[in-house]
C-alpha cells in the first residue's frame, strides 16, 4: 500500500471486530478482529464524518429548552486561543445582563451579530457568561469515526446474507454488507465509484446496490477477480459453480432481482457489464501475422495470396468474438475490439457509445469527437456520406479510427484524400 499511495497517504489502521463468539483459534487465543488499512491520496479530510449516533447525541447534547426549542443542542466556544495560528477578531461583547467580555473571537463582529439575531448564542444560565454558539444536532455535519469498530456486523451476518440469497453456504468467508456500507459512506460521495480488486463473493457490489436503493445514490462499482477454480468437495462446486467469479456474478443478479421484488418501482440502475481479459488464439495471431499492410492482402509463407486458413474465420473481426476467443458470453468481435480500443484510448468503461449510419454502415461515435470504423463493407458510398456529415457540420469529428483488416487499400486512400479536402483537420488512425 505504501508503494501505491506513498507512506504519506496512510490515514489510520481500523480494527474491526469480525466475530463475537469466543473460540480457540490459535494457541488458546480467540482471533476476533481484522485490520482495515486506510490510505488516501487526498490528504486531509480523506474520510467523511459519520452521522451523529444516538449515543453521542445523548451524551453530548442538551434537551430542548424554552430559549432553544428547535431540538437537542450543545454550546460551542466562540473564543480563539491566542497561540492558535489563523488569528481571530478582537472586540467587546455585552451580554444580556450587562457583563462585558473582550476576547479573541472566532467570528467577525458582523457574523456574531447574525448569530445573535438568529438566536444561536448562549450566554450561560445567568445570561452573563462568555457567549457560546448554539449547535443543534440536526444542523451538525457529523462526528468523526473511530478506529475501533466493535458494533458493525460480524462475519456471521455475512454468511447469513449468502444463505438467504443462495439457499446454501456457497462461500466460506463473506464480509457482511454492513461493513462495506460503512466503508463506502465514509470514503466516497453518493455518485462515487467503488473499486474492489478481490471481488470474492461480491459483497462490495451487493453493498453498493443496497446503498443506492436506500439513499437514492448513483454509486457504481468495478469488481476484479480471477476465474479461480473451486475445489470439487465445496458446496459451491456441488451447486454447479465452477469458479469464484461465477458466484460473484450470480450474487449481483440475485441481489438485483431481490431489490426489484421488494420495490417494483425502483429507479436504481441494477444492471452490470461483464468484461474478460482474453488472449487471442495462436491461429488468430498467425492470420494477423500474414497480413501485408503494403498490399492489403493476406500472404502465406510462400508469398501467395491466402485465405484465413488458420483461425477458421472468413474475416479478422469474428476471431475476437466470445466464440473466437473461447470464452463464455455472446460478445461480437466488433464489441470486443471497440471495448479494447476505448480503454486504450482512455475512456471509461461506461462511456456512451452512439451508432451513426453511413449508407447502411454502422459506425461507433464517442465523446462527440471520435469515430470508430471496425466492420467491413466500407466503400465509396460510405466515404461520400461521411464527408458530407462532417463537411456540413452535422457530425463533429476530430479523429477517425479504422480497423485496417476490414478496409482495402483503395477505400483507405479514398478516405484519406477526402478528409484532406475538408476545411477542418480530421485525424485518421489505422490500427492493425
């Protein structure tokens, strides 16, 4: 963590009481806690304040009075210590009983008078004490969190959540969603992104979806995991799951269904996309190697024109489909190539991709500036239509990215010449 965030990014070490029962875990020691390391790149204020707890309000706040009837309140000093950096304001304050106090105050005199006018100043029981600001509990920004969490749900609750969703204990050590909810609320805004590099049973996704449903947030999550095989003797394996990531995905699906069942009119976005890192087959790589950019043809080792003899496909798009890559799912080759390029070009995974029709050819348009041409069947008619869209300012385009294997040399040259004749600069990027 120090290598990623730097030693200066360390905020605190939280101890979470994960188990309430006493058990002999190791040499007559009951291991009941786990550590949560907190790092941040933002420095001060990395964690948000928590809402005031009932216990804190009961301990620190006074009951409503005739003078301060709006709710529970507490007095806060208006004075500033003389040695404190940042200065202060010196002036005289006359209390209701005539006592005069001249000190170093935290507020300018005009701000103090505004507090008086709003009935937010307390002068003590005799109305002659040093003035203090009245802070109502419902106006408070919150309280600091502690680094010892003994009242958050335990692992037992995490197991119960799995049991309720799946009907069996398909995961051994799931974290409770209450723990993740607490962390998420302390760490990000309601529209923030939560990244979990070790997805496990999918508790993080569950917590995000549940929180959004509770408070109307728009948080999103990114879960990363490897397709670690499950042992044959596990409950999950016997239930039909082969890898851990299958459990993660199934949990997200089941949580979404449960939320919809409980609230059919929910506005929460309960969908998700599943991405895989996949390596093309050697046959596909061999076909790619046989492509000659100078001629736009596939050439075999004898220097002769060749068909796609290795991969078994008749183009260089479908080898990158889910079927071509040998992975589950129904992704087309164009979807795989487009997603890969978008990530490489610095776009977010959820970037809005529009489809633009050029005389029957479907192009992908991103960020109101960038056009991706991946499919085959591009010709003179499509070039003419594209140039008309750009030239008449119907479609703002700064960069066009084409999949070179789908274009013959004549189509590329025609496109290059046409773009140069426009009254604006459009970059043409060819990728192979």
